[in-house]
C-alpha cells in the first residue's frame, strides 16, 4: 500500500569544506540522536482531478559523535526504520514496519561528528484505507547503536 519514494540527507555541515570549521570541537555522543522537525503533505491528482497518491515528507535532525552513520552503496544492511500506524476513526491499527538504507555519510578528516537533516518521502496510494496516519522512526549506526525513537503528530489524510 505504501512505498518509500526517497531518503535525502541535507545540511551536512561537517561534510562541507566551507562549513566544517563550524563544528570543530563539537562533541556528540557516539549513539545517534534524532529530533523530529516537521512533516509536509501533498496530493497527486490524475488528469480528471481524481486523487492517485498522497505524499508525506517527514524531516528530522540527527547527530552522531563518531560519524558512522549510513551504509556503503553495495551494502544490503538497513539502518532507517519506520513504523506506520494507520488510524481509522481514532483507532490506531497494528503498525506496518519498513526498513530502508541511508547512504554512508562518514566525514573525512579528524572530526567525525555529524549533524544534519534527513527527509523521508513516503507515498500512500489513493486507496489507503485509513483517515489518518502516524509514523515512528529511528536509525542505527554501523556499530549497531540505535537512536531514540521520534513520533510524528497524527497526520489527517
């Protein structure tokens, strides 16, 4: 019923040579930490104006002190976990669990601290059987350290 459209990682100050000096000396715990920032939603319509898809873009911030987030392109290891709770008439349904792979974003140089944002774009098709949805998300680093879990607000559809 749904599929992940894309995962983008933006605002990686540590990876930008221009902004790298801004984080020199900044220390974060080695376990990743995430903070929910926002969601946006849009609908897709066919030529007759009928809904075909509902897009939910979830944005969260992350930090990681040892810079071991993400997996190489050749890896099959999953490191971004999404629980989708369909909600019908105020009743939260059993979650649908999905796993995705964030790309390797280990910075070069001595300071491995990472801070940035991730956009997760989720497609819910027009025949989605619920009137609202809520997501829980967490990530893991390559040392298998799990982040905290973030929860979106209930998103009316």
